[in-house]
């Protein structure tokens, strides 16, 4: 074998086939012509849930929140960061995260005055807070403490049940119920500032239904409805994120006839 | 009885010095005495005797009464003063219309008639004081020579005012009492009596308390087509339909079809045809129009001019329509939900002046919602592209693309780009808000629509480094970036706003104005733009290369001092995009917007500095542009006062629609331009109606007690006039009758005869 032929043989081993070359060329052309997947301007343009750190057990459901963000990104056009950013309640950085999660497994120690002041300002100027009783309490535990703190936080806007026709139940999925890991209470509650629900509270441990462990398996059982209930809980979570992002968009007149038709 | 040649009248009087009550008492006593005496004779058996005695007693009583009253004759010297008869002749412009087949005007027919009845008027003047006045509508003495020689020109006909003025002369004492009025007119009143004799007008005629005899003059058979009235609101809302009602009267056009055309500053807007049914017919035609621009515009309604029409100027009528916005209608198209969109939506939804229609791309084909039946389980609706980018596009005042680009071919709007670009060019407003899908790497280019953007993408990756946008010199003066009152306060506010986390790299297109830029990064050697604006055709467009303006709404509040910078910024942006008049630095107003023929055109210009303070001592130049010829026919200059206002006037131009275009500068600095519309009417109320209103003339006569007549007439009729001449007494002389000897002898004889017979008959 001459050197030239050898080099050619060696090169031939490394050269791609014509088919592969053609595919590669098409890919290159396509990527040049077709827009690349959009990258936002860092995290600020994406949906990143923040988690409020309090002096009780605040971090029981971090994986649930990460999972929620991931599901949001998978199922909708929203760009997200699959993370849960812990933040002190009195932190000014709260104002970079218009969606915060406040969960608790057990008691919720009283917030300091600075925390109340900061959180109140956060909610007043447009922030949204999802409150989740991870212990599924009703009348005691987290529930009782939370109601006490909400009274301090927004004395003019007490917690009231959210009616079934609220836009939260149609902001992306059409839903009839508000289950979480549990179904202790059929309804969500909210504190309203004007027409906007600034705080939404579930006693059914929503994030408990979203949580997965390291291996990717769902951490906790969902009762009484099982996996179908879990799916509903995920959908509710997505609806809550969509509500935080789009407010009453799905209440616009242009949507009403179609939505009513779907619900028939 | 003594008479004298100096006395020309007499009457019987009582010369008794006793007061009336004494005379009455004595007379009553006398009558009682006679009655008692007669009573005493009632038992007289012989009727003849009783009759004689009664007669004698009654005659004696009468004689005594005669002496008691002391009658006499008063010789008087009297003089007769004549009352007044006013002859009023209408001198308004409609009296110039032809009245007979020989082409004489109505005024000339009246003059001819008055000359023909001059002898009868002379005879009348022996009993009444005659005066001839013209009214136009002010009263002024008039001779028949002037009536013939000078054409009538009065701008209005106000019959009631003229009648009142004549009556007022009597009440002021400057003239004698009025016995009657002769009114010569065509009855074409355009003041209080225009709607007829009713209500207060009728009461006013009755209050004259003098008969008005009317003489109607004019020919009914005039051939004339007139746009008599146009009924339309003073203003309309843009994109809302309004109705214009036009009244067209045709005399001598029975059976003909007439086209009626509505134009806006020379451009035909609509046309309809009407059928005139009779020789004197009024038809109403309605036009529906939907203004597509705000501003003030001159509309003209016109019918054709036919030969032998009595007057051609009334064949068209102009009006000015002000078109304003009710709410700003905003279309918001969002590429994907973000916090930037959330806060903008929150702001627009709470603004009562905004009507928000929004469409968000909540899911693309690459997203998997994990549903078995999307139609039943998802609240999503199809993106109605054809409706919003085609059919209904021009119903929106502003279109906003917020990070709207598409990777999904199903969301391609390439077939609508042409329409969107044309929408902006023809007066629409467009706002492009940045993000990865607009100017970023994930963008899809809009080759046609993109021509309307003031900024174009460079293709460079976005910067993700935090930065604080910087106000450019142009931005320091622009209304969009005026988040505070006053330039320095606004600059200070911008420097206090929080940093933004990154931006798209763009470059400004030629002619675009950059209001905010990056303090450090550059494109093509110039600071990278953050906010660019420009005028595109008749429309406006703006582009913002960040998707984090929500930081100004939310993050800026973390320190606890709330501001309204975010609200003001977007509020200013919307108002600038839709050309809110309050954001202009030069406001031009035609005052009044409609002008009668022969009146000057007034224009008020208000100039403001870029910080919206009044621009005092600014030089203002105003051009008057004829819409018909598209030529400037006159220019006026002026200087603004301390309040930034200047008023200029143009000499009366020819009838037609005009635009007034103004510009101002203070020293070397231009303060902007503005314009307005003004209509110069073709006819005033006098010439718009060529008809003779005999019914009004008849009603005036009927209400006041006069009679109505129609010229031509032969001779002066017997018109009703009030009251005979007033008699006044000058010198007088009394001549007593009672002191004649034969009256005394008669009394004595009667008393004596009665006494003799009473004695004879045994009563004494």
C-alpha cells in the first residue's frame, strides 16, 4: 500500500458517510435558518419559585417546588428554573421573586415586625404567596398559626374561600377541585387585595403531592384518590403559577364562551 | 250766546261754585220737596186739577234745579295731534332675491309699490304721522329713492326685534303714539320667529298692542336647491359610527333625483341620491360614517348647482367635526407568560382609560400538558390570528408585541406582516417589548413588519449583566421618559431606578430617536439603545430592548419608598403612541371652528417648552391652507405671551374648508408643529333660504289685529289703525245761561201760577 492510499484509508475510517454528511449539512442549514431555542436574560426572565424561611420547619417540601417548576416548564410555554430559592422573609431580595411559597410542617412561629412589614409590602406591590399546610392541619398546628399571622399581615383582607368559578381553576387546566397530598379541605382560601388574590392557602399539602425523591419517585402517598389525585394536584400547582403570571387573563371576555362550552 | 272767531268748539257746563256733593244734596232735597208736594195732591178728586198742579210743581222744581246748577256754555279753542303709523321695510339680504319676471328684486317691488300709493299715503298723512324705516335688523329712516337704489345687505332678518324697536320709540317718549304698523318683508325670519308664532314670540307680538298689517313680497316660483340644515354632534369618538342628517330643500325640482355628496376635506366619504317629490319639497338624507382618525376635520355636504337657481351659494354647507378617543384600545400579544407581562397587564387592566384585549401563547406544540383530551381539560383557545391581525386590526389604537416571536410554525404571522406594517404606516401605533423572542437569539425576523420598528436586532447574544438605563439628551426632553414633572426631577428619578438584568443588542434605524441607552455597551461605536421611538408614515412605533421593566414596578419598592415611575412611563408611552393632544408641545385651535362668510378666521396657538412649561415670547407662524387647492393662501406671525398663548387672525377668505398649520420656535429651538381645521361657510342664514314665508306674515297680522296682503297690490288697502286723533284743549271762555231775565220770569210765573191754583182749589 502506498503512503497516499494509506493516508486515504486512514482518513476514510474517520470521514463520515455521505448520508451522515448530508444529514449534518441539513442540520447545519436548519440551525442557521431556524431559530434556536430561546434563552432568556438569565433567571430574572424565568419563573423561579422562592421559598420563605421561617423559624419553624419551612423546608419540608423543597423538592416539590422544584418539581412544580419542572412540570410548569414541560407542560406550558413558561420558561423556568427548576429550583426553589430559600429567602429570609425580611430579605429585600424577595422583590426579585414575584412568586413565593410558604410551607410548614408543624407550628409557624410568630413573624417579627420587620418580616411582617416586608412581606406586607411585597404582597401590596404585586407579589404572590402560596401558603401550604404541609402537615394537613386544621384548627391546630400550622393552620392555627398561619391564620394568626395572616391576621397581622393583612388585617383588612382576611382569608376567604375561593369560589369554584375563580380564574385559578381555569388559568391553564380546567379544574373542579383543589386536592393536594390530602383532601382535608375541598376549598382553597385567599386574601384579596382589590380583585387580585395576593395569598392563596391550601390545607391539603399541595407540595407533598409534587415531591419526588432522589431517584425520581414520588415521595409521598396521595390519599384518598391516589395517582389521579396527584395529577390533579400537579395541575392545580400549574394553575396557581399561571395565575401568578397571568392574573385574570382567562377571565377576559374573549375566553368565556369557549371555556363555558368546554365545561358543558 | 256770545261766539268768537278764536274759539272753534263749545260744550255745556255747570258754573255753580258749590262742590258736587252740595249740588247733589240740594238737588235731592229739591226732588224730595217736589215729591212730597205731589203726594199732598193725591187726594184731589178731579184728575185734571191734579194733573195741572203736578205739572206746575214739576216744572217749578226743574226751574229751581236749573238755577241751582247755574248752567253755562264754555267756548273752547282746540288743536288735533296726529298719531303715528310706522312703515317698516325689510332690508336683509334675502330681499335682493328676484321677485318678478322682469328681474326686479323684492326690495325694488316694495319701492315701486310705495311710489304707486304715494297719493294715498299723502291722504293718510293728514290724519296720521307717517314714517318709513328700514331694518337690517337695526332700524334706520329710509326713503323710497334709497329703497330703489341701494341693494339690501342685512345679514339677518329679525322681524320681532324691528317691531319692538318701533314700539319702544313711543314708550321712550321720543315719538308719538303708534296707531299701526305696515310691515313689508319676505317673512324669511331667522331669529325668534324662525320657528313660527308660538309661545313667547306670540306673547311678544300681542304685547305690542298695535295692529301690524303685513305685506309679503317675493315669488314662490323661484327655482332653488339648498342644503338647508346639517344635524350632527359636535364631536364623535374614533371608530364609532355617527350619523349626519342633512335637510335638502328643492323648489322647482319636483320629480327630479338629486345626488347628495359628503366630503371630508375634498375626499368623498359618502354619497346618496334623493327624489324630490313636489315643487317645494324637503328631504332628509342620513349618512353614517365611522371616523378612523382623531383630530378636527371639515366635512362638506353638497348638491349640484343647476342653471337658473335663485342662489347657488346655498348648495353646500360645511361643518367641523371633532373626533376624539373614548378609551385607548390596546392589543397585547405575549410570546410567553413572564413577570414583565404580568406587571404590564396589571397596569393596563386597572387603567379605566384602557380597553385591553390580550392573547398569550400559553403552550406551544413542543409543550406536553399531559392530558388525554385537550379540548375538555385545557382552558386554551386557538390563537385568532386572522381576526386580530386582519379583520379587527384597525379597531386597535395600539398593538403591543411583548416578547412575541415564534418557534412554532403554527404561530407564524408572516401572511399578516404586510397588513401590520400598513396599519402602522396609515396611523396605527406599535410597541415591541424585548426578550429572547423579540430581538434576542430566539427571534424570528419580521422582514416586512420589522421595517416599522425603530430598532433592529444585531444578532449578537443578549447581555445578561445588570445595568441601569441612561437617559439620552433626547430622552431628557421626550414625554415618554418624563416620569416626573420637570427635566431635572425626571433625570434624577431615572438614575434612582433599580438595575435591570440584561438587554437585547439592537441598533437604531435611520431617523429613530433613542431615549434610553446602555451606559457602557456599544453597537457600531454608539451606545446600545434600550428605548427607541419614531414616526412611521402617519403612525408611531416604539421598541424596548429589555423584558424587565417590571423591576421599576416591583423591585423598586423593596426599600419601602413607593414611586409611580413604572405607571408613568407606560402611561406616557401609550399616550405618546396614540398622539394624546396633551402631550404635544404645540396646540393649535381654530377659534371659532366654523366661520360665517365675510368674517375673519381666528387661530389660537399654545406653545410649551419640552418640560411642558409655557413658552413665553416664542415666535409663532401660522399658515392658512386651502384644502381645495392644497395651497397656502395666507400666513400670519405672532409672539406668545407669558402664558405661552398667541392669537392670530386671517382676513375673511373665500368659503370652503381650510387647515391652519402652525409652528413655533423660541430662539433657535423648535417647539413643534400642530394643525387644526376650520370651515368658512358659503352662506349665512339669510341666503340659505330663498322662499317667501307668507304663512308667518299672515300669523303676525292675525295675532296683532292687523291684516295680511301680498304684493303686487293695487292701491293702499284699508288697513286697521288704532284710535281717533287725540284732542287737546288750549284757550276757553264760559258764558252763563242761568242769569237771563226770562229764565227767572219763567220760574216766578210757574211758582205764581201754582200758588194761585192751589189757593183756588183750596189747598192754601
